[in-house]
């Protein structure tokens, strides 16, 4: 039995806390921890970026594994298992200082994050199918939930880290506790969706979507992964280098997180209407502008405008790919379609942090941000040429 409209929104908000774990806490919190870890452990920018590359490699492994695991385990089971493991792995970083061990920790976090994020995306798509007229809002709320994780990280990390040289280890433990709390919020929603959603065939029975029909958007999504992750990895380091203090950085990350959390409502209409790559292209152009701002001027006001615009936009790009899958593929192909886009996303994220780290070591962080903006602009151009697939029965009309 479909959920009522009020129950639909509450369930979407609860489910969004799974996205908050997958990206907000398990990945983007590292931007706050990168400067003190780099300082206390004597890393270069390339080494600091390598930890997020390890996280992205793990994310790719998880995205590749998801369709195989889906043959035996439901999306809710994969999300729940990912939440449990990522909580334990995050806590484990509180006792590590060895570079290789921290690489392994970030790799494991990436695997779990992908299982959570892809599984949650499938659940969100199923939830949206119960009320097609609210589908854009449901998808936007789910992916925008990442902002709740960013917001919590902005509050937890400075408090837990304090002034101790290795205070970042306490911050990892605090973030793990946050993961456990968010998982408890998301679990009832996962059970509710599993109980009310219509049965679907397994991914292998549905077959794989024809890749050449959406190759432009898949390539654009890889480039988006390269460009956006550079910003999210190094923005705090750039602001510190520009002289912004602890209080200002906390406020900046709060602005970024809250804008991300509210982005679902901002772009729900666009996600509802756009069946090709138009929404992706428009949002990527806004992201390119947001990425340029802190690189071209050192003024705090520009940095805060950048954070507001970036936060309000970057997860909407991710939402647009799930909306594309939902609009263009038959329901049994959703898991496969979302997994394909997640794989493309992960490939870009593998390249982004180390590439920007090397650029920053050689020519400065600002030059790295300019390169990231250029990559996002190229992603927008590619996505603009992606039309609707027009294969099968349009899901948006169901």
C-alpha cells in the first residue's frame, strides 16, 4: 500500500540520513580533518589527496559489487550493512597514524559508502514511484540529506579535535558516533519502503541499459566526479591558507551543509521536468562558477557565496542522474542504471584528489581550483548534448 503524502515526505527525510552517512560523514568530513592531519603527519598535498583517492577507489569497488550483491541481498540490507561497517571503520581511524593504514581505512569507507548510497538511491526511486508527481522532491530530499552529514561534521570536528596535536583522532571517533545515530534514524524508513514498494525483478533479469545511448551523460558524470571532489577535498585548506580562522571555517562548512540539505526543495521542479541532460548541464555550470569564486579572490565574502552556491547545487547534479534513470529506464533496470552512473562517478573521483593535489604542490591551490572549474564546464557541455533515451516505457509516466 503506497504511503500517504505526509508519510512520503517523512520517510524521504529519514532515508536521507543514509546519504548523510555515505557522503556527509564518511567522505566530506575529511576536508575538515585534512589540514590538521597534514600538519601533524607531515604530508604533502598529493599525499593528503591520495586518501580521498583511496576512498574513491573503494567507492568504485562498492559500486561494482552492488549489482552482484543485489542478486542475494535487498537494497535495505545492503544499506544497513554498509552503515554498520562504516561506523566501525570510522571509529578505527581514531587509533591510526600510519599512512598505509589510513589509506586502507579510507578504502573501506569508500566501499561501504557506495553500498549505502546506491542502495539508498534505489530505495528513493522506489519511494518516488509511489507518488510520481512528487518524484523530484523525493529524490532531491534523499540526496540533499548529505548536507545533514556535512552540518554535523562542521559542529563535531572542531569540538572533538580541540587543540591537541592528534586531536583529529578524537574527531574520527565522534564522527563514528554520528554515523551510528544517523543509521538509527534511517533504518525505519528503509523497512517502511521495503514493506510498501511493489516487487521488482532482479537486476540481471532486467538486462543492462544500452550504454551508447547515455554515453555523453556517463562521461559528463565522470568529469563531474573529477571537478567536484577537488573542491570538497581542498576547500578548507584553501580557506586556511587565505587566513580564515577556525570560527569562520566552521560557519563556512555549516553554510555549505545547510545549503546542501535544502537543495532538494530548490531543484525539485527541475528534476521533475528534465528527462535528458539539461538539468545536469545547468547545475554543472553553476558549480563551475562556485568553484572559480574562491580561487579568483581571497575575500571571505566570495568564499561564503561560493559555499552557499556549491552546497545548494552539487548534490542536485547527483539527483539529476537518478532522475534520468527513473525517467528513461523501465523499473527493473533502475538498480543497474544507478550502479552504472555510480561507477562513472567513482572513476572521476579517483582522479580528482591526487590530480588537484599535484597541481597544488606545483603551482598553488588556487590554480587547482581553476582546473576543477574547467573540468566542470566541460562536463556541462557534454551533458547538454544528452537527450532522453526513449527506450522502453517512460517511468515518469507510470
